[in-house]
């Protein structure tokens, strides 16, 4: 039997550290506009893990409610994006860039491909999914913002 994968990571300034034992070494890219803004980048790279598998060291991250049903964790000192989680979920996403050895995780898919910025995308052959094709995610948006919601930044800002 193989030894479990143990990953460590943290923020730029070192105030927030964590260790995680993920179920796999597979990650994904999210191209939704909210992740683009939260990361200040063309996409975010995540690994999805059980929240119980993460052991935080140091001060906990500051959390920002990016919507009424999701929280994003950042270092309160340097602002490094660390986590994304639905309020009612036992799972969370950790930012691959915050891992000490991000190369130990590999991408297997793209999410919210309708928001992908073509000029910054290099075709890699990985499968992609549109945000509006995710029934569970769209149900969250409708429950939080009404049946006519267009998921995204404008809905969370009340625009």
C-alpha cells in the first residue's frame, strides 16, 4: 500500500500554514470571473479536499463571503488566496499556488470555461465544464438569489 500523500502550504508572509492529506493529487482550473478577481489572475488552480483533512498551523485565515453561500480564505496579513468553500460543505478547495510543492498536484479539468480568457489560454487537452452546466451550483445560486439569477459577480453585488 502506498504512503498517503501529505502536502504542506501557506501564504507569502508565512503567518498562515497548513498541512493536508488529500484523497488524490488531482486539481482543476476555475475560470469563473469571481475566481479571476479573487486571485487577480486569468484563472485559479485548486485541489479539492475534505475540510477535516486540513490541519491549520498559526493564525486562521480571514474569510470573505464572495457570495451568500461561499467563503474565500485569505491570509489576514499578506492577502494570499488560500481557500474556497461552500458554507454548507464538508469539502473545500485549497489554492495550488499556496502549496510548498505545487508540482505534486496535476490539473485534470477546467471549470467555468465560458469565462476563460482566450488570449491567455493554452490548449492542454483537458476536459472543460461550463458553469451553467452544473446543476448543483446553479441550484445554490437560485436558492440564494432567486430563480432569475445570472450567476456571478453582478448578482453578489446586487447589480
